[in-house]
């Protein structure tokens, strides 16, 4: 049995283990490790002590590595980044991004249940990550507060622990689960598995985020397990039973997402997010490998208001972010018939066609993996309490969050980062089409636009 100790060098001295393990679950143990040559910290996960004692340990390590390689292919801001697989003696380790933060479970134990707006912010982020995973043909199967990390000093959630991840096409899966968050089909090796399986766990997670104080007072630490509901007729109290401040819409969306029978449950994460009021746009397919018809974009014409968006689509598909930003400005000015002026005034913004705005937004969201787009900016802006009304402090917070400010100064266009490594919501920047003579603050321009639109 192998347990790495603080100060131990592994992988021929490449990494040095730092302190006690970060955590241990049903399958793995995660260590914090330093790579001295780069001065960088990583998280390295191995199979835990119990798994090492199994007779089929070698077989389990092969599965462990294969699963890690699958996750390595995921590239999404709200999914833990896997870098590589290493070997130290008989033990393999998965080298991952190290996140300095706490899990949502720890966060709630310290703070108590969340407000609806903050809870929805994190659920929306993890929901987008799940849509990406499902489009890649996989299920996470272990969504819960303890498997969601919050980056320190940021309202940014990251999905972790892919130990139970399986292909959606798999007909038989291990009956591993977390009570209270796993749907009824996960209690069986064979069941009706699909995106709805993760919907249940995501809805249960939101249930907990909004009702933790009430659950803890009654001696519960998670929603009623699906098996108890199915076979013991134990009812699941509506979220509002524990927290009367929850809106009826969110209350109903949670219950629909936690329906016992898979066929009665909300079928996709996108639909769940729509039910929560987080999206009202046409469904987006996040599988960026799937070819798109030249003339259409998932049911939305690429030619609306006599405007052709195919060039914008092509720039985004190729990762040419600056060219796409310039093209976004061009088409918006063209739609508003303001090419000659080179900027939009309040009336132009107020009357900008919704279909065109949504088409532009959907293209940005799709090709950035949910990182860029007007709807992403809207969510961030509203998370600070932003509305149509000008608020200097909110605008500054928004600018800091999306990386449009440095210190106390707003960045010039030449200093904008045209790279996917840029902060969430950094693009499209639209700096060229702000009505500077009318709207003296770009945050106010954005707030005016976003508060008027259902994206």
C-alpha cells in the first residue's frame, strides 16, 4: 500500500508532495504537489488505500488512467483541468490544476444557505459545464456540493472529481452514488441513463444550496434519497418548505428536475436552466466538433435582418478572436445602419433586433465553450446587482471581473486580450461601437443593452 508523505519526491523528483492530502473519496486520494522547476502547484490524484488493496487493483488503475485521458480532452472554464498522467513506482497519478479555494459544501457550512441569486450563479456555471460534458458523450454521475470548488475570492465554480464519469452510451454502470444527490436509476447497474441523470443531481445540489439551514435544523444534510422516496414513500418536501424566500419558479424547476421516474424528469440541463430562468434562447449544441450547415446555426438563420453572420461564425470556429470581435462590431453597426457614424446611440441599442443579438450571442457562446458572449456578460453584470440604471461602483466591479480594467483605469482596445485564456466575459469587447459621445461609461452602455434583452 502506497501513501505519499509530505516532502516526498515523486516521478523522479519532478514533483514534491506538499502537506497532508487535500481530500480522499471512495476511489481516490488527492495530493497537493509542487513542481520546483516551474515553481507551480498542482493537484495529483491517485487511487486510494482501499482501492490499492483490491485484488483487481491493476485493472482499476487502467480504468483510472483511461478515465483521466477522457477528462484531459475537456476544455471548459468550469471544469477542472487535467494536464497529464504520471507514474511513481507502481502508482499512477493524474496531474490536475490546483485550485486554491473551498468546496460549495464547505462554503455553506461556513456561511449558511445561499441567496437565490448566488446559488443560481453557481448552478448556471456548473450547468454550462455539464452541457459541454454531455455534448462530448459523457455523464458526470456525481454532482454534489462537495464536488464543486469555488476559486478563492471569485464567484466562480469549478466541477471536480470525475471518478464516476462514464460514456452516455454505456448500458451498464457501477451502482456507485452519493445518497441524496443520485437519481433512482443510479441505484441499479442497468437503467435509463442519460443527461437527465445529471439533471437530478444538479437540481438536488440547488435544493441543498437554498435549503441547507432548514435541512440542518431537522438533522438532514442532503435531500431525501431517491431510494427512500421510491420504496419507502418518503416525500421530498418542496424547497420552499425550508426557505420561503425561494421563488415559485425556482421551487418548481427543482422539483421537476428531481422527479423520481426518469421519463417524468426534466430531460436536459439546458431545459433545467431554462426552467430556472437562466436562459431563454434557442438550444445550443456545445459539441464544437459537429459540423454546422453553411446556411444555418441550429435552427437560427445565419442571415437575419439581411445580415450574413457566416464570416463571424468562421472566425469564431477558427479561434480568431480579434477578427471575430471586429466582425461583431461591423455587423452590429450594419444592422443598426450606423456604419458611417461608427457608434451606436441609445435609440439604436434599444431597438437592436433581438434575433440578430441572439444569433451573435449564440455564436460567441458556442465557440468559446460558454466563456464569451453577451449572455455571459449579462449574468456577470447582474450578479453584481447591475440594472439599466447607471451605477459607477457596479460598473467598476463588472469591468474588473471581465478584465476590462487595470487598476483604476479602463483598458484601451489595443490592450484587450484576444485569447481564450482571457477572463470570463472578456469578449466580445465592442469597444469600437460604444456611443462615447452619449454614453460616457462602457459599463453603463452594456447594462443598458443587457437589461433590455433576454439572452
